[in-house]
């Protein structure tokens, strides 16, 4: 009789047991997680994104049984709400205040970015951030571990070549999803290697639908996802960037992305000839655009998006991912978008 696969990988079992001692996890969650890992763990990683999202939800979110998140979409707030549109390196308000506002508005999670904590942060910062988030009854839905990734700069893909610091940060924050960046075909092989290392630690990687990346178009995104070919590598569906690139973002697109759909980002940013915000794309060149409040009329058809999400049975995170700058305070933006998205999620 052979020893279970996980027991032949001591480091993985130790990591499993460490996760199982998370103070915010219920006793049942800890037991299920430990038994699942001993039975084979990540070698049994499911092949479909819905099943992968379901495992994550059951293992990580059972500590909030009254929130309803185990049988519905999870409402997440990106800390980008406290950043300016052009400067992704500074947050306008302390995390303690943002977490309090988010919890009071009805959010289940925060999507963490390097403006709050990243691979550059001093030792101990991640533990303090996790503690602050947990104290307000929230979880961390995803981590963007450095500045070049959200800035979509030429240095964005570099973290794929050395993914360990990002994995360490995600582990310290109790998150199982990391946003990455890919801009060239040569990034694909590094994405495979990074995903393999991440899989050893029970962590997923995902790329956002984004201008000036390998994920500008629906067809191109699916092609890259297939070429990377790792069960813990997926996509963050973001309709605004798809719209800027002249791509459809309705139910058909969601169905195309469904096998790899790990997260949903929402912002009300649309191409308009008389818009004031120029955006550079590879598929359409420079595109003029308008950034509206999430709940403002016009722009992205959010009702159609949620109809599509329900049609494909999506039950992962829906993340408000918009920077409001001086248009409104982070507190007002957080409350208004929670009310707006909460109504659409019903």
C-alpha cells in the first residue's frame, strides 16, 4: 500500500497543517482542509473553474456562515477605491478605516493591492494587514503583490520569473489568488512555471482582461489560457477593458471564459469619441473614454453582466475595482457601490 501523495510531500503537509490552524477558521473547516490535503491535496485539484472556486469558498469562507456567501456570489471591494486613477502607489485612507467602511457597507472581502501591502513591505506588515481585515469580519479575496502588475508596465511580467515572494505574501495574508501580468508570448512559459510553484502551495494565479496585454481580446485570452494549461491559472473577467478594446463582454464572453473564471472586476469605464480619458490599446490604438461612477446611468451594462453570471452559475468573487479619485470620497464610493452591486446580485 502506497502512502498518500500528500504525505510524500512533507512541506505541503506542513503548510496544510499551518493553514488548518488559522484562528478565523471554524473547527469543521480545519478538519475538512486537513483531511482533504492528506487524501491527496492539490494533486486532486479539480479541472473546472467553478469547482475550484467552490473548494476555495468552502475551505476559506466557512467562518462566515451567516453571510450567505457559500451559496451566492461574494461581494469584494478592491482597495483601489482609495487610490487615484493615475497613481496606484498611494492609498488615501488607512486600511483600518477602509475595512470598517467596507464591512459596514456589506462587503464580504477586500481585494488587496501593493498600495496597502506588497512584496516591498517591511516584515510583519502582512500579518498586521490580515489582522485588521479579520477584525472587521472580512477575508482577502485576491492579492496584487507589486506595483508593476497594476501599472501594466514592461516590468509587470517580472514577478512570473520569481513568483516565490508573491506566494509568500499571499500565504501570509491568507489568500489563495494572485493577480499577474503577461505582455509577450515568452511570458507563457514563465506563467506555467509560476503556476506549478503556486499549485504546490495551494495558490491560484489569474490575469485580468486588460489593455496592452495578452488578454486584450476574448479569443486571445482563451488561446493563452489554453496554452498555459494549468488548472490553477485563470482569468479575471473585466468588462470595461474588453469594451475599450472593442470586444463583446456579455453572456457569450462569460461562457467562453467560464472554465477559467476566477474573479470578476467591475468598473464603469467605456470608450466614447468625446470622452476626456485617452487609453492606449494594441487592438484599436488610442481610444478616448469616459469613467463614470459605478451606479451612474450609461456606460457598462451591469444588469446584462449579472444576468450572464447567473446564467453560467458563477458563485465566486465580484470585485468593485474602480478608482474614484476626487469624484467622491472612498467612503461614499464604497457605500454607493455596495448598494448598487448588492441590488444586482439578488
